[in-house]
C-alpha cells in the first residue's frame, strides 16, 4: 500500500461526431474525486463545447486517431511520478464515484497497469455492457466476460483480475503506457485495448477491473452510430473481426501465422454462408471482406511482433489461465441465443386461454392434413397406380413427349455444364437450367427414372399437399384449405400434363403454391390462427426474409420448368413489392434468381426484337418435353377444358364436358362469390389479377409455336396452356380462400345460421363434385388422356447401347417401319431424351445460342436412309462421316430389317426383342468414332470422346485434319501440343481443325465463356436463395430487434 | 368504398383478360414434311436350280430299261457373258439372265427339262406339281444373295389351304430341296406360296410324272404371275394336245374364262364361269380347239394358273 498520492490526468479525445461530449464533461465535473488535470483533444477547427462549472480544461488539437490524440497530450506534458492517465472516450460518462473507486484500487494494486471500471448502458445503468474481455487460446476470438445487457445484481462484484478490459474510462499507469508504447496503431481502434492489456500482463503488470466503479458507455464506434450513420454496424463488425485476427496473428507462435491466414479465409466463407442463411445480406460483404483487410495489414505484422518481443518479460504461461477454449465459446454463443429466444418468447407468448385454443386448432389442423394427405394419395393411386407399381419393379415411364426417363447423372451434368446439347448432331444450347433442375433427382438413390416417375405418378398428391400449405396463409379453416387443395391438385390441365408427360408444366404446378406461400409470408400478409373474439394469433405478423428467399427459389424453379411464367411472376412480384411497405426490397429481391436463370433467354429475346412474336416465342420456350396440342378458347381454359377432353363411356357429350369442367366451374363460382361478398378485398383483387395474368399467359403460350421441328426427332409444337392456367387457378382459389377466412366464426344471429347453412351445403356439394371427378377420371374403360405408360427400362438392344458407351462414342441410327414409310432417329443415348432440356432454335432452325446460321441436323441423312431402306448400296459411308456406327431396325419392322440385311456394308451383330442391330463397316477395319484425325497418307487415328470434349490423346505425329462428328460452331476449340489449332471448313458441316505434322497430342472441347459466366451466376443466385430459405433466427431476432 | 372499387376493377381486369386473349391470333405447328426419294436397290444375281433329280433315287434293276437312272444325260447351264458360279447343285449368274436345259434319255425322269434363272423375290406363287401315286414334286429353294433368308411355304390343294407349312432358312449362297410328297402327300393339284425375308429366294419346282414304269415327263415349274383380277395364259389349247388349266383364288373369286385365238375369241364348250372357293385349286380341262392360242380370265380376284 503506497501512501503516495496519485496524479490523475484525464484525457478526453473527441472527433466531434458524438453528441455526448457535453455529458462526458459534465460527468467528469460531477466526480467526487476530480482528476487533477483534464485535457480535451479536439480536431483542429472544431467547436468547443460549453465548459462545466469549476472545471479547468486544457484544449488540445489532436490527430486523426484516438492514440494520436493521447500521444499529443502526453508528449506535451512530461511524466510525474505516480501518474495515472484516465482515458475517456467522448461517449463514456463516469458515474460520480467512479474515479474515487478506481483511484482507491490503483493505490492498492501498484502492479496494475490498467485499472478499468465496469461499463453500463448509457440509458440504463442497471444493465452491464462490459466487464472485462478475454480471448480464445487459438484464433483470438474476443469473448466478453459478461452477457450483453445483463442486469447487474452484484454477481460480478468479486471479479478483479481479468485478461483485458476496455480502456474507455480506465486508469492507466503513465510509465506502463510509455513502456508498452501506447495503443498499437495497426488495430485502428478495434481490439487495441485487448492487445495493450495482454502486453501489460506479459510485461509484468496486472490488469484489474473494479466492478463497483461504473461508467456509462454508449459504444458508438461498436454499434456504428458514430455520426448518425445507422449502417455502420456492418463496417464496425468488419473492423472488429479484423482486429481479432491481427491479435491472433501477433500473439501466436510464428509457425502458426500462415495457418491462421488460411483459416481466416475459411472462417470468413463459413460465416458468409451463415449470414446468407440468416438473411443479413450486408453482413455477408463485411464477413467476406475481413480476410482481405487482414492481408492489407499483414505488412505491419513483423513490426508488431518485434515490439512484443522487445517488451515482454514474462512467458506465455502468465496469460494462459485467462484464455478460454472452444467450450467456452460454444456456451457463450448458446447463452446469447437463449437470451434472444427468451426475449422473443416473452414478447410473443400467448396467454393461457389463447394457448388452449391454439392447441385445439392445431389438432384440427393436423387431423385435416392427415385426412387430406390420405385422400390425395388415394386419388393419385386411383389415377396412376399402375405407374407406381411399375416403377417399383424397375420399369420406367415413357411417352412420346417424355422420351426415355432413365437418364444418367453423367448425361445431365455434361449437358448443364458444357452448354452443348448433343441430341441429333449437336448444337449450342441456350441454357442448361432444365438439366440442372433434374440433377438432384439423378444423385438421389433410384435415379431420374424413379424420381421423375414419382413426380408424375404422385403429381396429384404432391400438388394437393403443397396447396394445403399455401392456403394456410390465406385462411385457417381446415375445410376451406382441404377443398381448395383438392381443387388445385385435381386441376384438369394438371392431369393432362401428367398424362402427356409434360414434366415442366407438372413441376411448375407443384411449385406455384410454395411461391405463393413464400410471397405471402415475405410481406407478412399471412393469416394468423383464429382465436376467440375475432382475433388472430399472432396479432401482428412479421415479414419473414427466409420466406422471401423461399419465394425466390420457387420462382427460379418455376421459371426453369415453365419459362412462359417468367413475365407473370415478375409482374406479380413487382406489384406485390409496391404494396408491401417495409418488406418491399425483400419482395423485389425474390425476382432476382428467376431473372438470372432466365438471363440467356432474355438476351436472346432482346436480340430478336424486344416486343415481337419471336421474342415472345423465346420467352415462352419449352425446355422439357413438348407436344403439339390443340388451341382452345380462353374461357374453356379457365374452366379447365382442353381440346382433347376424353369422352366418358356411358355419358352423353354434354354431360361428359360438364364432368370434365366441374372443378373449373366450382373454382370460378367460388371466386365470383368471393368478389361479390366484399370480404378480404385486397386479397381477392390480387387473386383476380393473378388469374388475369395467368389466362393471358396461357392463351399467349398456346398461340405460339415454341418448338421448331429440328430434324432430330422432335416435331413442331406450340406452347402448353397448362402453366398459365395453373397460375389462373391458383389466383382464383387464393381469392376464394381469402374471402372465406373467418366465415364460420364471424357474424352473429340469423345471419350466422344462414351463412353456416349455405357454406355447409357448398362444401358438401364441392366435395362430392371432387369425388365424382376422381371417379370419372379413374374409370377403367375411359380412354387415357395422354400416352405416358410404363415400359421396360431397356430401349435399344444391349449391343447398340454398348457401342454408344464406348470411348469412341458412336451414335446409333434407329429405323422403324410405319405405314407412311420409314421413320429414322439418330440417337446419342439409348432412347430419345428430352429431359436434358432443349437447345432452343428459332424458326429457321438456327440455334439461338449459336452464330445465327442454321446448323446441320439429321435431316440431311434422309437420302441415306431412303437408300438403305431400299437396300441400295453405297450410302453407309455417309453414316461413318457422322460417327454413326450402329444401325438398329426397331422390333416388328421386318421390311427394314430385310432391306438392311442385304447391304454389304452393314454387318449383323445381333437380333433381340428390342431390335436387330447392324454394325456399320463399309470397309474392313473401319472404326467409327465421334472424333478422329484423318490424313491422305497415313492411317486414321480415332480419338476418345464424351458428348462435348475429348481428353488429350496421342495424335500419331503424321498430321492431317481433326474431324469431330458434330455440327460446326465457333465454340469448338482444339489444341495440339498446347497450341491452339486452326479451324477449317468441312464440306459436310462438321467441326474440323487442321493438325500440322509433328503434333504429338491433341485435345478438344466445346467452350462457351458467356455460358460459363451465366452458369456460375445462376448457381450462386440459386444457392443463395436455397441457403437463405433456411429459417434461421427469423422470427426471434426480428421481434427483438424492432 | 375503395375496397369495392378495387375488387370490381380486378374482376373487370380478369374478365377483360379472358376476352382479350381470345383475340390473340395463333400459329399452328407445322409437321415436318417427309422425304420422298427414288432409290435403286442393289441388283441381285439370278439363279437356276441345277440338274433334275430322280425322285426315288438310283435304283439298279438288272435290265437297263427298268432302272430308274440313266447314263444318257446332257445338261447345259448358260450364263451369257457374266459366266456362272456354283450355287448348291445349281448355279447363279451375276447378270440379267441365264438358263439351263437338260435332256435325259431313259429312266424315271426321261425327257427334256428347261428352267430359266430368276432373281430372288420376297413373295412368289408356284402353281404346279402333284404328289399323288406316280407323281413327284421337288421344290428347290436357292439363295443367291449375300444375306440369310428365311422362306415360308404354304400349300394349297383341291380341298383348300393345307395345314402343313414349311419354313426353311437359307444362308447366303445356299440351296435347299424339299420333296413335297413327304410334306403334303396325295395332293393331286398343288399350288404354293413362298414368302421370304431379306432379299428373297429363288424357287423352282421339279414336276415328275411316272406312268407305271414309264416316265411320263419331267419339267421345271417356275414362278408365276402375282394374283390379279385379269390374267392371260398363253399357249393353251391348240390342235396337238389337251391342256389343263389350274386356277386358284386365295380369297375366293368368280372367274370367267375366255379362249382367244389368232382371229379373236374362240367359242369352246367348256366351263366359262367358275366360282372358286378360297384356297381351292381347281383344274379345268381345255379340249383341243382349232386356232386357240391363249386364254384370259377376267374378274375378281386372283388366281395364278397353269
């Protein structure tokens, strides 16, 4: 205990961006023990605040930073013995007895370099903000030793030694300050206290905290409120994290420095993903910027470490007891989360009575969902049960539009990654979104065959359950939700799409309810559970950012599956955002992934003329299976009638039409009732406008030819009205459901009786209608709506398939006898596959993503096929030029099999129930391949390939021409011995490169940089939406933040 | 109030959308036009069946006059400039035409037999032969093309279509013979249809008759015309011998026969109108009539004849 009196020099440094400086000065003036000297450091031409009574202030002109200000004062005034510096911020106001307590402790603890007070909230002195800081053993993550906003009940009064404390309003020994060199400038104000205190410990000093001494600290730098900027929190966070890393790099052993730098990058990436999931987009940037900021400060690191080495006297073990491990970090994070959860629950907990009603409603709801799910699955099984059993026995669904569904993961990946569509003779693809959408199905066990089959077979059930969830946002009545869901699931055009195998329309129909649900929750328009007294729980619904991401993801999937819905969905999101109030940016941002995924089509439509039929044909393109369908009047579409409404045996025409349109009539009638009733006007208006957009989209789709006959087996087709009518039906059902909300419980007296009676009748009638619809649709002798049926998973004879799988990647030509002649198809894989998506072509047959000239298609093989069908010789050499190594005569085509048997260039290799297979071998030892090097003198060198590239292979050294049996396009690149090869014209329209003599190895690939850029952009956008969809921290933090 | 306006406006917009979209003009998807082209199929060689064979084989009696065989045989096969290549017991000619002539002096199959080489075909009718006692019908199938073929032979007799069928697979360059008395015995008037896959097959029928121990003639039956509603058979009637017209309608028909000579239609006292049961082979005797040279048989459908 020293009897010498302390000299306290108080230094207040201000940059005049805080408005609390006068309060600080007043607090200093109110101290029981006033500091001996008071310096206030201000910038050069700043206005001086009013000096409180009795205070002598030495005004000093300061530098840019806090440390420079302090150093300026200390430089001007030499050191006294027993001098302590009281470092005050311009937002730290000590309570009256603070300095006395600090000085008392300083007198007792002479070895203490820092004597720090407890920091409390500026506006509520009972809540602690800071009471010491420690850090982790590895990585230097800063851990506050007190929970934020903890109520001070004296629980920390015993604390004295801590690793570090904030230097705001702390007493620091002058000689220690000078020996340790003051604050380290490399931290730029964030984390320099921790560094100073740790250095103090290692240099033989102590750091003591005095819980009884309280200082009101507003932490303006930390919260980023300095200067009134509310967005500074992200920047302050970034600066703080950077400071933590600099601390870790400075204090860890030298060998760990590179690992820590790498770890900072990894940690930043993980945190960024977490921020995306939490839907805090500004913090994503801050987190990703942290490692780069650390890198920019790395040059200072050797200096910092040198200073540390010079100053320390004690070993690391001194500090070790203060450091905490991973478990402390985990419990710190956990207690923070629990606090927020508790606060949210306290704010939003329902009362007991309400809780009982909510429990009842939950039971009703779950029973309804279970019954509905059973009914939906029963309907699906009744309609398509044979498909499900066939899938179980290993067969696959096929159809004229659907093609073969056993697509491999490799095929889907190559198609989406490369931007080259290999069907026919290949062509550049506009986008690879459809095959990317099917990638998860290929990865899951069972493959595309099983999952596409399940989507089609259970399409009705999935649509019903999805619509149930979505209608929960419009009304909480179990009956209304169930009926609306069943009406949506049994929508006739959805059934038509399932039977036709139009996978795109089916997926769009399944995802629309999720989009609607996401949109409703994103703007906070969803209904709460009805509780007694006409109220809802929760009384005020919050907009949910995760729901907005869910809507974004659903919109992206819908736009991939049914591109015709892009324009309506964007219009809906724009309009919804305009009326969404505070959630408008979130709602508008939901359109971003959909627009990014459709970017190539938007660019192509722009080039085709912004408002023209061609542009609309591009926007309404069909990515997946397509079929020509009859155009139907719009009013029929609204009622769900298609051109091919199948007749029901036993019913006259009119009755059959009525039965087919029963669902549509019911929906329209319900929507009309909703509009007339005047309830929920905004929701009803929104639903009717959505229906209007849907009808327009449907009519415009079916009036446009979206698939041109491309000579690779695809017939011309117009757009399908299904997705547009799905949107219309969704809008009408939503309008009806919203208007029916609280109908049962609302109104009183005779009106209530009437309402309840009428609604009971309506519900019964509608339910009966739906049951009748299912019965009529599932009637055994009714002709099928479409042609999807289960079939063997083998399409081509095994011999032919094996030739396609070889490294030479031969193509197969399949010939079929028909009454009108001979049908032929050039197959890249077993079966025509439309599930990998379509390379879009314009009306002249030029690929939209290509250079504008029509590409070579298998149409040019028609004379060759005719010659072969007539048993003429000499045509099979042309097959070799296009890499067709196998000719298959389809089963039950004896004429074509007989004709092919006579051709000497075709050798029979097998006959099975799947067809008769011939190998193309015009001369002895001809190897047919996808790519080869031919030269006039030397032997032909065949190369290995996949659908769009070839690995580096030995070229033989003789030179020649590298010929690739694919349609020519500028995107093909070939390199020989590392140097690019020059492209040459090929008479047949193939890709050809000139290989100079002496080149040993060649490789080639299709490369499209623009496509690659689009691919990564849309992958990032969709991944962002998927991660943001996870409902993390949603309701709780939003509630307690506001 | 404003809420009602909003709902009304939305309803009007929805109905308006339905009306407006009805006015959208549409394009129809055009199906792709099929390709029609002319094709010349590869020319197949023509083939001949080879020498006549003795139905019962070589049987030596003590007396040369009683033996079935004969040493006095002359056989010539001509292929013209292209030359002949062996095809089983016969030959093929890689040209347009060829023929073979054979003369046997004594034995069971004494006589003169000539056959012309024909190209393979997928569907042909052979009308001729008999498998009753004393008659032998030997069907020779040749495949001069480079592809395997499978031939199916269906038989028709006086009682209609017969149940027995023969299916023969012939490799490229193979020849096969079928003794019909082992397949369809005791059929007095025989007609057969041969359907083959691939390039088709060349079929010839060796028709041998024996009158006790005396040879009653041997000849080759070649391919006949396809069934049609009007057929002309030349070389019937005449002052030298009687002729028999063998007629068959696979689906049944009514046939009327007209005999014409150098000077026009010749009246003859035989049957002029025939009602043919499906598949029944009918024989019509044509007497010797002066100046008769050909016979025509109009009206529906079908019958190859002899």
